[in-house]
């Protein structure tokens, strides 16, 4: 951003913002019109043209809607919910490390958890499947009302039509957006109440008189006042400096860092290299049709609005986004028409008459006159031949029903999802054939799931970019494991701090020592990957089932993996069972029986006493050197024998104990379950 742009007058900013919004609005008009039609068609069931509906209403004819679109949409959306993509952080340069990357993974999972990111993801993918595009955004706010600490959040965009993206974007995930708008409508009275006492960016009272010449009337309608967030990203030039400690800094940041300046002044650090570089500056301008209300700097290098696209088509440089059901609308209209026609033919068919000789109906004329509309216990006739009823001609209705079935098959072929994909019984008989047909349906719609993964990857990229600017001070943050376990970690500290578990107790390493960490979130570069797959709960259930089969085939492994097996079960008290089995696990160093521990301590005490005797003999100058040497060799031999004997006894008792535990576990596993 140049100095002239920094000093732009608010009126110039307002005019530029209106012009940019008009450009974005015109560029997206086609996609937005088609998306609105598709959503109303598939989700609201508005599938008959309005002119035909009016004509049929005048003629008192039905307009039936057999909406099959929702089933196809829900199949794709719910498939994405079951296989939620997840973000995985990896260290890149020497300033990053694996443990800090794990902390960042846990921090991002905590951000997703606390901000209900799954709702944002589900809303975005449902909008993309139904209308061709959807959005969510990354926000930043104080951690709580009485804190100065900032936290990040992932927020859903409920109205997909409130976002206008960059028409010049070419990236698949739109990470190259240089402009975006997020608009909202506020009732006029609400706007007056909220802004009548506030000032705009010029430090003047906000314009609340909608009849004044300052208002752009295109920003006003019956729904109220349009307020827009105008996001801009511009390339700026910077200087990059490398110091003798191997780290790289921006020149402007280096000048503001008093500690580094002191090190440079005292010669502790020296400047190694300096070069020009480029980065991006993002600003948020909040505006109405009459005022620029706020201008805010955003710390990251990306516009924090993430689109998730449906079916993308690029024609002559213009991007078109289409929904899952866009090309199947005509087939759905045919289903509605032919089912309505069949219903009309059956409902409006004349009553089937009775035919008989003249005079056959005279004896019970009143009953025969209402035989087609009422149920009678009996009907009498005269003559030798009884009246006969004519058969119903259903040929025309059957033809309409067949056409409806053909249209339904066309719909499945267009979308690429057949009966097996929708859970219905089809002509496949074996499980392998059914799974193969289901996979065909998944493949035909996989680009929607893949676009969701791209959007979540870009979300992770934005979070990685923002974390060093938001989590800058020493503070305690909560991180979450993949299985939902929580722990508290001190970040950006000057010395290692303990990692505290969900129970409030410090966590320990494998060697029993407290887990300590020095996690600097402001240093190093990190990259990310996004993986799709079943949720942790689903994978845990699958692991428990496979472990059960493994233990049936190899019962001797029960004492060794019993605690891990119990952790993957959903029983009440499974965690307590896992803890008890962990204490019995022979592989656990801390599970040595008390009597064996006592024997080891006694052996160590004896070794210590023998060592002291050797040292006393060496210090005794009055003893003959030869005798001292002989006795010392004898004592050292005894010491070596005692050490070998103690070690052998310890190994024997440990093996006996492990065998005893294994036998008890095998006996428990082979016993039939106790009947209640």
C-alpha cells in the first residue's frame, strides 16, 4: 500500500468501495441467480413454473411435487459429515519442531471445538451441494470479557448470498482473493437506533437520514440498510533481515523489538544479510451507502473468508459454479408431470357402469342407482342373466406411470447415484456388488468432498498464518487430542513448563519424569496436510472389533494389550478397567510386585556395603600391599558373584510373575460369561 493510498480521504474510500462492490456483484450475478433457482427448486420444492401453476389452479387441476432432490443432496452432505477432513500440521524449517507442531494441532482442534467449526463446515458443504457455493470465515476476538488475550474462531456463514468474492481469482480454493464483500441487511429503525450516536471514520456523526443526498439509494431497500465489510489484500514491499542467530525478521519488526536492538547494540547479535521482499497487507473497511464506519488492519496475509465450491466449470476464463442437482431438474419436472397426469387419469376416470338386460334393475332400482357410490349388503335383479360390471381401462394411466419411472432413472443417471447409493434394494444380490455400486456413486460425487478438503486446507493455512500474531505472549492454552482428551500447555515461555492433563495433574514421560515443554508459537514455519476419513469414534469402534478378533485368535496377547483394548470400548467404566489392566501389564515398568522391589533394594544395599569394604581396604596403608591386593581381588570377585546372583533372581521372579499374570488372564478370558 502506497502512502497516497494510506492517506486517502474517506469519501474516496467510499466511492472506491461502491465501485468494487458493483464489479463483484455483476461478475457473480449469473452464479447467484442459478444458485437461488436450484435451492428453491430442490430444498423448497418450487418445481412447477408459476405460469403453469396459475393456469392449473384456474382449471382446478393438481400440481403434485414428488421431490427426489433432497435424498441426493443429503446423501452427499451426510457422507461428508461421516468423513470429516482434519488438519495436520508439520514443521518445515529449523525454527520449528515436532512437539510444537503437535501443540499447534491440538490448538487448532480446540479452536474447532470451541467455535463449533463442524457446524460451519456442514453449512458450507450443504450450500455448495445445493447451490454451487458456500462459505465460512475465520474470526478473532477476546478470549473472555475481562481478558486481553485473543482467540481465533471458525464461524459459519448462514447466508451464502451475503458473500461476494474476487472475480479475478483463479486458485481452486480462492486463496488468491484480493477483494471480498460480506453484506448484511439491517432494518432502518434498528440502524438509526444503533448508529445515531456513533461517529464514522471521519469522526463525524453517522448519516441516519435516509432521504439525504449523501445516501446511495441502491444500498437501501424494503428490507433495510445494507452494511458491507469490504476486504482488501494488497501486495506491499518489505525488508527482510537475517541475524547471526540464524533467524530472519522483518526490518520494521526488528526496529520495534527492544531486546533484539539491545543485543545488536552490544554486539551480541550482528546483522548478516538484508534484502527486499514482498508480502500482503489485508484491511477491513466497514461501510454503508453514505459512510465509511471503520477501517481495520488484519494481521494475516489472507482474506479470512473461505469458499467451498460445488461443481466448477471454467469457460473462457469465467468461473461457473453449479449444484449437484442442476442438470437433473428437467428429469424431476418430468417425474412431477407424469405422476400428476397419472393421478388425474385415475381420479377423473368415469365410474365403471353395470350392464344387464332391460328390466333387470327395476326390482331394486334405488340400490342399483347408488351401487357405484355406496356399499350395499345385497343387490337384486330380475331375469335369468345377472348384470355385469365393465372392466376399468387403466392403459393411459399405466403409460404415465411408466414415463415417470423413466424420468426417475434419468435423474439417477444424470447425478450418477443409483439405488444402491441411496440405500434402496436394487438388482445387485451380493455384498461385493452392492459395495461396488455404492463406490460408483461415491466416485461420481467425490469432487464435492474433495472441494471441502481444499477449503479446510485453506482454513488451516489461514490459522497457521494468524497463530504467531494472536498467541504472542506467555499464556496457558488448552489443546485437544484427536480422541478429545484435553490438556493445558504454557506457550511462548522463556523456560520449560510442565504439561497439565485434564485432571489438573502434570503429565509424565515414559520414564516417569514430568512432561516439560518450551513451545514458541511465534517462531518457525509450518506446513499442513488435510486427511479425510471416518471420525475418531468410528475408528475406535472398528479397532475394538478387530482387537476382539485378534484376541480370539491369540489369547496369550490379552495381558499385554488388555489395557489398550479396554480403552477402545464404550462400556461405562472402561477407562477404570484400562487403568487396572495397565498396572497388571508385564511390559509396564511400574508394575513390579512389592516383594520383588524389596529384593532389588536389598541387593543394591549389599552391593553398596561391599563397595565400601573395597574402598576401606584400599585406604588402609598398614596392610601389606600384597595382602591388600589379594583381598581386594577376592572382594571384587564376591561382589561380581553377588551382582550376578541378584540379577538372576530378579529375572527369575519377574518371569514367574509375568507367567502368573498371563495364566490368570488366559483363565479369565476362557471362562464363559457369568449369567445375571
